[in-house]
C-alpha cells in the first residue's frame, strides 16, 4: 500500500516539515564546519528563520490540535516564520544580483555588531546588507545558497498551507 501525502495525519505532515527544516540547517552547518564556508549575517538570519519555522512545525506536530482553529493558529505562525525567511532570503538574492558598483561596502562582522549595538540596530544594519552578503561562495545547479533558501522557504510555506490548513485525514475523524 502506497503512502499518500494527502492522507497523512496532521502530526505526520508537521513532523515532515520539521525534518525538512532540520535537514536544511544541518546541511548549512555541514558546509560551515566541513567546507569552511563562513555564513554572512543574512545567512545567519535565514538559519534563524528555518529554526523558527522548524520549531512551529515541531510544536504543531506535538500538539496536534483536532479542531480547525488550532490548526489555523499554527498555520498562521508557520506562515509568519516562512514569510520572514522569504523576506531575508529575497533581500540576500537581490544583493547578490546587484551590479558590482552598486554593492554596499562591507561592514563589521555580526559578532562585533551584537556586542556594540542594541538588537534593533543590529537587525536594521544586517538587513540593509553589506558587501560580504553579495559574494557567492557556493552554487548547486546554478543557484546560490540564498537562492536555494528562497526556494525552500517558498516550498515550506506551501507545505504549511497544505499541512496545517488542508483537512486531510481529519475528515475521517482521525487526527
């Protein structure tokens, strides 16, 4: 008997979303520590967004509310995390596609910013981007890591809609 994802339980769909987020963060850490690709500040914010989305998936899967209201609430939280990731990854892709003469100057590292400035200033500074965020160190199938991140955030946002807002097996009285 073949497993049909339309018939997966709410819990299974959420845990699959969590697993996808965990694998994406795991691969980024592998590239950082095995291939020595240092993440830029926008890459770190994308990891935070993947972690937040993964946490929403995990908590929603563990909670597994039976009612549509609880599922919708988890869905909204998941879409907010995915939208934040889409925004950061989109900004990163935009920076990477700027002409060389329009790329902002490189700023101080994230560690220095976190020590020297309040969090709101750090976030504002990082989101305005810097030259280090425009550099492409890694590609796969012609796409840079921020482009892949953007793809995965969009795909996971669609999975949130499917996993948390599509009725699935709940119609049969099963969670």
